[in-house]
C-alpha cells in the first residue's frame, strides 16, 4: 500500500487524510495536540473550530453555499460531520463545535487506513505529504516552511468573538428573530437606540487593547476584522456591518431599531451564544465593561472572551499549482489557511483537492484539475494564480468563478444559474474520482 503523511489535524488536514485513505493510501496524520497547543486552540479534538461555529450561508445563491454542496457531493468528511451536528442559525449553517470536532476525530480514528500520531512535527517531509498546519503553525515548523518557500511568507491578524451563556442574557431587552424572517427565529437580537449606540461606540473606540508580543506591523483581514478596528473607521461603520438593523423589527413595538447586536447559538443544547461579528483584541476586563453596555448583555456571563492572534500564510501564487502542490516540490502539498484560503469551508476544499491529487500521484494517475466553473476550482485558481505582489487571503466568491455565457440581470438568479452549472460539472467529475 502506498503511504503519505499529513501534518495538521484541522479541517484541511482531516479532509486531506480522509480523501487519501478513501483511495487506498496508508496515511499517518500528525497532530501536535495535546502535546502542544497553539495560542488559539484549547480542545484535544481534531478540526477544532477556534473562531465562529458558523460555516456561513447554505444557499446555492451564495458562493460558500455552492462550495458546501460541491464538497458534499464529493463525499467530504467535513461536510458529513457538519450535517450531523447542525444547530439553528437562520439562513446560515452552524454546528455544535464540540460535537463536530468529536465526529471528525472519531471518523479519523476509526478509519483503517489512517494512523493518528499525537506529536509535534518539526521537520518537513521531502515528498508525499500534505502540510496543513494552519495559520498558527509552531515556530519550529514555520522556520522550516520559510526555508522551503524561500522566506516568502505573509501574515495578517485574526480574531475570535466572545461567547456568553443564554441564562445571563436580559430578554427584557432582547428578542428572537432572523433577518428578513428567513428560517426560524434562530438569532437573539439585542437592540440599541441612538443614545445607547453612541455611548457604546464612544467606549469601544477608546477601550484598551491587549498588548501584542510581536513587533510586526498589524495587517487585519477585512473578512474577520476586530470590532474595535471597525468602530475606529467611523461612527456609522458598524451600522453597515455586524450591528446593521435592516431586516429586523422589534416585536415589542418601535419598528426597526437604530442598531442591533446579534447572538448565534453555539452549542446544540442552546445554552451558549456567540456575539456575531464581535471578533476583538480588547483586554478581557474591557470586553466585559464595554460589551456590557449593550442593554441585553448588561449582566452577561462570558464563558470565552474574544482573542486575537497572528495568522501566517505563504505567497501561494508563486509557490503552488492548482492542485495545491509546491511547484518545486516532490509531491509536497499545502492546504488550509496557510495557503491563503480564508474560511472553514475554503480550508476544507483545499484539503480535499490536495488529498485527492496526492493519492492520484501515488497511484500513477494524472492530476485532477477542477475548472473555474466550479467553486472548488475557482478557489484553487485564485490561490495559484492570483496577484503575486498584493496577494491577500480570499473567501470563495462568484467573482472568481467563470461567468455565464449570457446576461442575467437579477443577481440571485444569475448566481443560482452559476451554481447549477457548477453542480452539473461536479456530477460529471465525481464519476472519475
């Protein structure tokens, strides 16, 4: 039996290991937990969701919804585990983070072709490997990657939102609803009037952040911006972001609030809720003080405060091809956020492509290249062929996919047609995989 190594037991690494194993490859999956934890990881399980428990939209009119469906049809381990551990989230897809991690861990441990090795890897294999150590790669291995990639590494700062207990939320100042009435009333909405918002904004922009040990210049990824950074960009910026009130009507009267903070269920039991869009680098005491100015959270019990950490990624357009293989490497692939894909599902897609193609390489088969008519292929194309000089992490969007050969004026209809075309391609491709 052919053998391969996967380094990193996150979403990308677990997916890559599973795809290799399903194709008859003997896999050694290395995960450094619990021997060693990164600053953002706390659980011993694989595929730990360190930030939000949301996988974003599940609708085909949304590019990440399409990406989910493509992976689902391609027998993705991560998608199967998400579907098993769903919690209510309106039009989004969210999972109980503990049950999800447990499902992935059990599937990996029980697979006859995967050996899970709980130890840190400090040297890179020279062939037949998938490196999926994530944006918080340990210093020892990061140094080896820097040598391998010629030192061409970039970075940005990422952040996680706080989690509060359901019983500590003041429901006299909150109401349940989903924006525009989509799905069930899955979100807890915490409204603020103009005066409350202005006091909150003033406190937030002057709140004290936790010190950083790194001397690096701060580069914030726009898709996961700390709430205090957003607030400092302008008085109304948050009103067009996580505090936007549009599509929400307070059932107690008064119509649309001036601002609304939303809470999303974080576990299946519904006892924990995370503050949507409130990634932060504030000191913990400041978080309790400032976020407690939101009326519904005045007595909130925080089971996890928000944290911020450095994420490292490589300059993939100069280094990787469309299978996520190192161009100058002997069957060494990269996957996950380290490649510049941003998001849980995007990381999963990169692990899927890397795992499938390493298996094919070991079996003497040709690479499988997903076309840009698919979300999987468009993401791989962006990572391997995006702008080299200003390469930035990217979520999947319809903007990086091939357009239709006809004009469709309505955006939702156009996106749906792109998605249906993509799924036709996926159905054809999966027969050969």
